[in-house]
């Protein structure tokens, strides 16, 4: 009996890791995934994809900033999404217990495999291990799936900024969240 390709195909293997350096193809994969997410409207600040050299310079820069820790989600070894933990600056002693979850996205082609949740959970675990007590984040109001996920994972909305972003023809509100890590 002949089986079609779709009948024999296994689901992709989803993994998450913290990157300290790019392996072969990682920068290309991460830039491709980010570009797809930006086009889909989840551009962590970008409305349209920047030139590829700008995007690659951004990701190379993330790895050399000591206050940033980059986590990537892979499907069958290909980077499909990311998030970062951003530590507060060293001169901010009053908020040294708080870090920020940022640049959290999964490319449209990588969704539906649990990568978003895995990325957040690994980032939270890392933040706890680093001694942080609170994790904050902000998100455009248009990111409905991300908002549902954050709230399901115990993030509490504490504010909304009506003029958070200006996208194409008008303002988009942004929501601000926190999660107490030692209470989780």
C-alpha cells in the first residue's frame, strides 16, 4: 500500500534554547522568521521589514549586549521564533528585581506547535534562576493570540497606553503586563 507524504510525515520537533552565539544558518533563520513575523503584524517595533543587513545587525547586536539574553524556538532545527530577557541597567538598583520579556514572536509558518509558550516558560525559568522576582512585558492590542497566552500563563495587565504605536493610518493601543515569578 502506498502512503502519501502527508500520511507518513511526523509532526515537527519543537525545541527552545538560549543562544550565546550563532551556529551555521542561525542568523539567516532568525532574520527570516523575524521578517515573516513583521510582515504578519507582530514586528516588535517594526511595521515593515528593514533591509536585511539592518535586521542581521540587530540580532548580532543582541548577542553582544550583556543585559540581553536571547532565546530561540526551533522547529526541526530551524529557528522559527524568539524572545529576550532584558535586564535592568546596573545603575537601577531600585528595580534590580525586575526584568523584561521582549522581542517575543513566532513566524506565521511556525505557529501551532507550542513554541510561544515554550519560549516564555524557558525565559521565565531563566529569569528566576538569575534571581529576578518580576517579569514585565508590553504588547500591541492587535496581538490577540499573544494576549490570550500571556493571560493564560498568569500575566496581569496593569495598564494600557492608547497611543502605544502608530501603525499605517493610526494609533494602536498597547497593554502592559507583569508576572510575579516567585509566586508562580
